[in-house]
DNA sequence: TCTGGGGTCCTAGGACCC
DNA sequence: TCTGGGGTCCTAGGACCC
């Protein structure tokens, strides 16, 4: 059986762990730049604040309802996630970390307790040890575990946050209850098409013919149907090596010249290189993109990307920066207000198994240099060592007006308790 | 004034090979 | 009159997830 453990309103719950005074009150967390709402407590959801709501448009509603607003604090969320996953892995080594706030556990047959009791044990320990409430769905397939999780979340009173689908009647009842757009793997486009055919629930979906599903939703849809029918088709995926890595940001203001863009792109390339080294990969291709603000149709729009094949695989921040700046220079045009840029690296090879080429290869001396930079940055704080092309004067700032302390990852931010 | 960031997988079609 | 058959690799685009 698969158990899906999902943290409730994860980012909002993280903010509450060290602010117990906020329990029962509406809390929202904003995206980078304090742009839009990316997490909401149940109380905030009840105020009809949608996911992705632009913060500036909802400011009056926040004020009126005393909504507690936070800037995204990914240092905190990442650390809390790590704590959660560590606790879950104690219960079950056979685990897939599916996202920052979700994990699938593969439960082996239990002797002493029922599945439901097991789920309750996991829920209690996870919540007590991290302070974050979780919901758990247990079922014979991953897609059905997702369905069970939905039920646990939707009916916290009745289920106490744990729901098990272990009989066919329960499976069918659940599928008839779940509307098609809530099914894992069915997004907006598929919903539109299915609704047009009068397919409204997950159950309706399982009644479609294999041929139709395969033709219109490809093999992915076929797998989903199997899973919903209770036929295990998807297994845990444990390989955690990424296939693409990106660092992209919107800017607080618009840039019209290439200089500030060069600085941003350098910083993004350095960040990609760091992430590459963390997973011991080198990349063979790099893409840079820039674009104007799509929400301003009154301004001239421009959007381009440039993908370059590197002459040799590398994870050196210096080399990637050089290539990224080259790419940027090729696509930059004056006369536009740039709002966003990014660097994406792809086409990886293992760092310890790099194929050399005859004429050009990476600067080997960068390897120990990057190790030293990584070490210093880890010791003295992120980006302590930077390239000269980066923002050495710390001019660039993300809008983060409501940032909470880094309670768990910064010594000076640890809370003091007065007794 | 102000609207996020980071991923995965699949398919069709073109270019190429013998 | 009539013009084969069987592959691989790559890319862009579309769908999805959190």
C-alpha cells in the first residue's frame, strides 16, 4: 500500500510553528518579490483569497480581515521540509520525496496495527515533532493515495486527517465523489475536453475506453486510468538527480540597459553552477532568456531565449557566467523594459566522468577553486565569495517586506523564550 | 506602481542513416 | 502506369505537477 503524506498549507503552517499566536488566524505567504499569494491557511482560504492572487490587488482585503502576510522564507521552509522527511523516513525507508511538502511511503504488510492506525501514528509523530499538521491518504496505488489524501483534507473532522481506501466499494465511492479536475494529472486543458464529453468525476474517467484515453491523453492518461482502477502502475521514484536546473527571477523595477541584466544573469549562472556541483553534475547546454512585463500590454513586448551548446561540459561558475553573458549579448535589444530573466542549464553528465574534447576543455584549475568557494560560502554565508561581474555592492534587492526570521537556520534568528 | 519559481514527461515532425 | 522499408536522434511545443 502507498501512503501519501501531505503537509497542510505547508508554507503558512511553517510560519505558524514559531508564531503560535497565529493559530486560528488567516495567514498568507507571498511569492518572491512579494508578488502573489502562494500559500494560504484554511482561514485565508475561507476569505476567498485565491491561489496566485496578486498581493497589491488584495491589500484592502488583507487589511480589512487582519490577514497576516509573510514574504516567502524558503530557508525556513526548506529546513522544516527536511525535518519532516527525516521523521517520515524513520517510519519507512521505502519513500519518495515527491515535493517540498509531500512524500509517498510504500508500506509493507502490517502485523500489529491496521493501516488506519499506522497512518494515525505517522500523523501524530510528524505533527508533534515538527509542529506542522499533515494529512495522509493510504491506498493500493499512488493515484488512489492522492484521492484518499483529498478526502482526509476535505473532511478533517470525520477522518482526523487519515483516510484509507482498501476496499473496492470505498474506491468507487471516492472516485464518484472526486470531480475530474481534482484528479492528479488532469489539469485545465484535459478538464475542458473531458467536461465537454460529460465526464465530470474520476469515476466517469475510469469508464472511458483505453483507445480513447490513449489517443487523447497519451500513455500518461492510460497509466492514470489503471491507477484509479486500483492496478498499480506507478512505482516510487527515488532518483533525485535533476535533469534541468534553473535560476530565474522577476525584477523589482524594469531594466532598459544591458548592464544590470549582465549582473543578474551572472548571478543566475553562478547559482546554477552551485546547484550543479551539489548534485555532482556538469552541464553541456545553457539557456538564457529575457522578457518584458507581460502584464503591461501598453508597453512594447519582447521575449527571447538563446540556447547554447557548450564546447565542453562544466560546472564552473566562472565559465558558465562567460557563456551566459555571451548568450545574453546575442539576444539583448535596446528600447524595451525588461522585467524578468533567467538561466537554465541542461544536458548533464556526471562531474567525475567528463568526456574531454580534442581542442577545447574546461579549465581544470576551476575545480579546486569552486570547491573552495563552496566551502567558504557554506562557512560564512551564501554569496560571500562572488564574481566581480556580480552585484558586489549588494545593490540588488528582492522585495521582501514581510520576511519572518530564519528561526532554524540562522544563529542570530533563534527565538528567545522568556520564562 | 505592483502579477513567482522550479520542475517532469510525452508526442509529432523533421533530418538523418542504411 | 509504376518510385521501399526500417530505423535513430533531436527539437519544439504542450500537457502536467508542486
